[in-house]
């Protein structure tokens, strides 16, 4: 890869005009999607598909100067509702009568800011694809092709008029679909605040507050970072009802990988080393220095595994 | 310069800086020596398979025998711009030859860090606390900025906690 990187760097340096002319429009489209996500009110039916599994949800977003609220209701299988406000994400699980609450200030939310969009071109070749009609909207495809095998590729379809993202397909190195999220029906505008309230009275439910706060995890780090993935935040939080954990998040601007570190005594079950997956998400668990390390990311197995294997503890 | 070389090796330079360092490597013998030493150290540390001892010589020889199609003689009388362009084209050709020479040889992969295969992992069922991890993780996905909260759909329904290939 080193040689390849060298050559790619060389070739890129020779043809920057070509590369940039090709992607300037595409970067503009990413910015347009970003703006649409922050400005529009909408409600729609949304299908998530990975492998043979597909699940329908309803997503409603209420954009308002006093604060945006967004709600996702899963319609298939176990009912779940997730409501996101400016500083809180609450997940309502009627099956177990639990509300999981994650508060954060906008300040620590490492969103993909418009100025970071240009940086994506370091790890992805970004170009315009075909136009395609989705759920009644004419959409433009933007294609992100990864420059190495450490990240997935993406095809993003945005409404030509508003920039609203209607479909996102994640692709593996062979170009095969790993997962897909598509609106099958979408209405823009006409959303009221009532429509984004959690539907069920959940006052008597148990609240699990993550109490997440930025913190230094003394002694923990990676022996070798994964190319392109930078540390974006390090925090302490609770998982579930009581388990305290450290979380370190790495991102290349498009994909994110979280490293969770939990003292083993806090868990009743032993750490089971290995890889599991769900669509584009891979989870790798191993034991390091009497802690359970769980790495979760929407990245190829090799990336998640490499980060997991690089996690080390050095006595501070 | 040595620091830049080390950054180049680790893939930490952006395209422009990388191009500058690569250019410098073309004219700076000491830098080339340092580059070789670094590569050797890195290979030794990773216990990568080394290329055969005379690889560089054989490669250079093969490269020398490649026809140079981009710079026919007649062009030398043309304007400076042409010269610059054909020079660039030659460099591109070298890069391309190098690419072609390196790319399809699977035995070279062991020297490349990315291709360095991770040990084959055990496949295990999703952790019972998968939803806790997913919820905690999704909030940091940059995709939320492009797609609203759609990525939160990736939670696990109770029935779905089973081993997957």
C-alpha cells in the first residue's frame, strides 16, 4: 500500500486540475445535502435494507428557529422510537419500558461541517453519477469511491430541487451493496411540533441516562492509528443502566468507528473475542488489560479489526 | 527532510506535500538513502517479506527497456511548454509502468501495510448490549449531517440478535 499511496500521490499531483474539475460539482452537491438536512421539515417512509433484512420506519423532521426536532419510528418488529432534539437523543423501548437518554451539547458534536467536506476528497474520489427518480423526486447521484480498502464506497441520491438525500447505498470493495436506506414516500413541509413528540406516555418508564461527558481516558490509546481516521472525541459515559465505559471516536469524515472500554468486573458475562456484523456495521470485541474493548463502526471488517487490535493500555 | 520522509511513509502528507517530497527524492541522494533505510526498518519491524536483494536493479533494468513513447525526438525543437508536458507525461508513464509492475503481483502484497492480513477473526453473535453500543456510536456518525437521523435506524430488534455470517 505504501508504494501504491506513493504512486497515487504522484499521479494525483500530476493531474490535480482533472481531479478537481471532476469533483467540484460533486462537493457542491454534498454541501447542498448538508444544508437541506439542516433546513427542511419533512415526513416520510423509509426502508433500511441489509442483506435479506429490511425494516420500514417513519422519519419526521420539524425544522424551527427555536430548535429542530427529529423523530424516527421503527414500524417493523420490536417497536422503537428515537427522538433527537438539539442536545438530546432519547430512545424509547416500549418492550422493556426503558428510555435511553444521551445528552450532548452541540459543541462536542463532531458533525460533518461544510468546511470538512473538501477534506473528504483525501480519502474518497467524489464524482457525479446518474440522475434517477426516487419516491417521485428527480435525484442526482453523488458517488464516493474510497481510495483504499479501509472504507466503504457510497452512492448518495439527492433531490435535484432541494438537495434532500433520498437514498444512500453503501458499497463494499467489490462494488456490492452492503446496505441501503431509501425513502419510499416523502412529503416536504407541513410538519407540526406535535408530529415529533414521542407518541407513548413514557413517564413511568425507567430512564437510562448515558451521562456522557468529554474526558481523558488515561493510558488508553492506539499503538497504530488507521490511515485517514482521526480521533474526534474522547468521553466517559454509561452504557445500559449502570455500566461505566470510555468511548473514543475516530472518523475519516464519512465513516466513524467508536472504541468502547469497560472494566471487566462491571460485566457479568466474559468478553467473547471476535467479530460480528450487521449491514455496514462491524463490531469487534476483545479483552485488553482486564477491560472489555468493543469496537463499533460503519467500516469494513478489516478497519474495525485493525483498530481493535491496536488498542493498548500503557500505565500513565 | 527526514521528518517529511517519515510522514510520507506513514501516508500523513496531503497530495501536494507528498508530490514535493517525491520530487525531492528524485534529486537528493541522501534522502533516497534515508528512504531506503526507513523502508528496511519498517519491513523489519513488521516482519514483512523482503523483496529479493536485486529487485531494484532488475526493476530499473526492466524500466530502462520500456519504450519511451511520449517524447519523440522531433518534439525537442518545440516550445518549452511541450518539453514540460512531455516531461510530465514521462513521469506519468514511469508512474504507470511502476503501477502496472507492482499492482498485479500478489507476492508483493505482504510488504504493504494495508494488505497485511489481520488474523482471520472468530465470527460471534452480536453482543447482547449491541443496541447500547449502536446508540452511543450513531450520534457521532458524520452521516447524520447529510442524512438527518436515518443512520439511527441501525439498531437491533430483539429478534435480530443472532449470529450472522
